[in-house]
C-alpha cells in the first residue's frame, strides 16, 4: 500500500502570535509581503505533522507492505521538516523547489503537488493537514484531490484502511460522521486525531542518512505559463499585523469573594449582567 | 456589474443564519451596480425555505431538491453547484466558512476553474473590473492578509467567516423568482458513503453561536474533572459553557463546545475566559464578544491583551467565589 503525505514548512505561528501579543512585534517586509522571520523558527505545519502520524498509525496496523512518501514544496527549509517526518518513520521524501514556486499561491501549490504525485506514480492514499498553519486556507487537500480525480474527506479525526476502502471519522463542531470511500483517495486531518509521535534517536540518525531528491518545475513537466496563469488568479497584495485591543482593567481585592463582587458590579454597571 | 451567486445553508429544519449574512455581503457587492443575487438552496423537501430567502430581495432562488441532497456529501453538492454556476455564470460566488463550506469551496473552485479565498472577513470590489479584493487572517489570526483575484479569474469564490457581515433583513417589498431545478445526480457519482452520523449538540442545549453569555474553559483547568466548574458557573450566570481547542482534543469536554479558528465563532455580550491563555486561534473565535473577561493565574497570559476586565488568580478560588456572589446578588 502506498501512502503519500504532503507537508509544509512554516514560520512557527505560535512564535508569531507571541511576538504580536507581547508587543515585541513582528516586522513586515512590505515589498515582498512577508513576515521577517528573525527569531522565528521554521517548523512543520502542525496539521501536516498529524498527517504523518495518521499515515504511521495505518502502517503500524497493517504492517509490512505499507510505504509512506512525504512531499514538501518550498525552500530548503523543507529539507528540515522532511527529515523530521523521516525520523518519525516515514520511508522516503521529496522536496519540490523552484524559483517559480516561491510564494506559490494555493493554486500553484496544488498543481505542483499533483504533478509530483503523477510523477511518483500510483498511490492508494494521500494525507494532508486540514490547513497550513501559516496561510490557514485549507484549500490544498481538496484541490489536490480534484486535480487527481479522487474522492476526499476533510477534517478527519481517524483514518482506517481495510483492503481497498478507507474508513474516516470526520469531526466537525456539529457532529462526528463515519465515512467510507474506495481507494485511491485523499484525507485531510485535524487536531482531533491526537498527538503526533516524537521521533526516536534511531529514527533521527536514519533520517539524516536518507537522500532527499529535489525536483524543480521542469522535472515535474510543469509549464511556466501554467504556473504564471495560476499565480495570477489570486495574488497577495498586502499583509499587516493585527492591532492589539485596548487596556485591560485588572480587578483586585482582598479576597476572591471581594474581587468577584467587584467584577459582577462592573458588569452590571455596563448592563452586561442584569441586577 | 457583478452577478453574485450564494449557497444558502440549512440548520435543523430552517436556514442557517450565515445564509442571511452571505446575502448581506452580496448586497454590499452588488449595491447599485445592477448585478443579480442568485441563491442556491439544496436539500430534500426544503422548498418552503425558499420564500424566506426570497423575502430579502434577492433576484433568484434556485431550489434543487432530492433525497441525495438531504445531507451534505462532497460529490453531490459540488456537482450541483457546478451545474448551477454553469447556468448562472456569476462573477462572484459566496459560501459560508462552515463545515460544509470548508469542504465544498476549494473543490468547487478547482472544478469550475476559478479561484478561492477562504475565511474572509472583508470584501472590496473594483467596480470597473468586477474584481474582488479580500481580507483574511493568517498565522492563526495574528496577521491580516489582503488578496486580489485576477481580472480574468471567474468565478471568484469566497468563503466568509460567520458574523463578519450583518445579516440581510427581509424587505417590505421583494420581487425575485423561485426556480425549481431537477436534480441531475446518480447515486453512483457520490464516492463517499456515510455509515453513521452522531450529533454532538445536545438536544435543548443553547447554541454557543447564539448565546449572550459564554463561560469558557481552557488548559489551565488542569484536568477533565475541573471542567465541571465551567458548567457550574455557566449555570449560575445564565450562560452557555464553551472550551478552547486543546481541552476538546483531550476530550475533557465535547468538541461541539470548541470555540476558535477551527471551531465555533461566537459573539456574546459577555465572554468569560477561565484558565485560557488566549492563543490567537482561540481569540479568533471569541474576539467578537462585547466584553471579554479573563481569569488566569498568569498575569502575562495573552488573554489579558484582549480582555476588558482581568482577574489574576486561581480559577479554583475565583470561580466558586463568582458563583457565591452571583447567588447573593440574585443575578
């Protein structure tokens, strides 16, 4: 059984948020419409790490005969996160890198990943995170499944494979849905899947020795014109840091009851709470 | 002169409020430009809801009814929307950023060869070219990004965040037309099979999205048993209990209670964040609250950057104190 996972390297959004909130600030490169990543580590997008975990759980269950291949599109930072998933237990990895892919929008990314997957050949299951933790769009998974002509289920909390069928538990704020579909298929995973495994030392050493081929647009047989045309469809114009809200009034007192009474009084004065 | 196409959504036996927010956004785009607003209503035996949509003054309501559309499936809804869009040829398609929208919109965009921008908070139209600029959050909400669609990109598909736009009210007079479309679907086209559906929303429990007061708990509660204090305070204050994502993932409470970027977007008068640090993706869910109160043992917790009132203290002491004082004040 062949599983492919798509993983993205992102500037750690937790650090970005921390800098914004704490007032340290995040510097914006206005011209290139990027955040300047000083002091911000590059990490694997958390939902993609869970996609790796989902793949590995299937492999744990089905045993031999399952191969997991990871693909990442982007810069050299991709190598670092590909090594991480290799260390977790993924079998092979490929980096897609090209000037034409720099700051690729969702459309370009989906086309590039589809081309890479066609080049790799047959697959049974593709796993992606539900959304990349930097752009938060949640487009790639579904877009990729449409380009490849396979069915998909998004927001999975559990993925099982039995023969030629995938059984997925889809988790939304409203319901849990058990869905079945024939392979080949694509699933995007959500945080409800649980915790990703931590790579062991043995895995990390083995990962370091693995060769990671780098494919460019030409290797993928991707037309420059296609890339340009897809890039034009949705272009990033501007980014700006969110303004932090005003001052917080801290309610203090001699005892919890006193603080509670004061807080309630303030809320009643504002008519947020009834008297 | 943009023509706008909207997917209405249903909730229980009626229409999902986001349907009216989308119409509100559509109205803003069309304004006095003279464009059409078409609304699609998909389902089984849902025709009675069409009048409610028409009353907001939209141009057309396209109703497609079939048992195969009773519940959402990717293939049935994408194919049906593809067909309706082919008939209508809109410049712009508006869909809600809901569990359905998140699944449908990206695939639809690739199917009809347009482009899609997800979870948009604001829209601006270049009227000369009928091209959209959208603003949406990135990095969990720390940063706002503005994107422009290509001038030749059609349709421009956008999902809109819950409560980002004011809902359209019914008009005193509305023209418009309801058109019934025969369904053109074979069950063999639907490649996913739903084996089981389990609703997470308890019958009779008030919806977080509609609540005036929410008491929300986070990881600082320490353990599953402690979530009880959130339920107790919610009851005492007349509110609905909510939660941050980590504790839902840990199953300390139902994930229907999850408030955040990947959960529910709420807009209560009062949001009490108890033992919640205030991570961006959580705040994305509660930022619309009129008043946020943070209760946290850590004075540096980010929640205090968003809260109007803050209490630095141990929830284990503060929550019981609040319950006592609420009972005293007869609130």
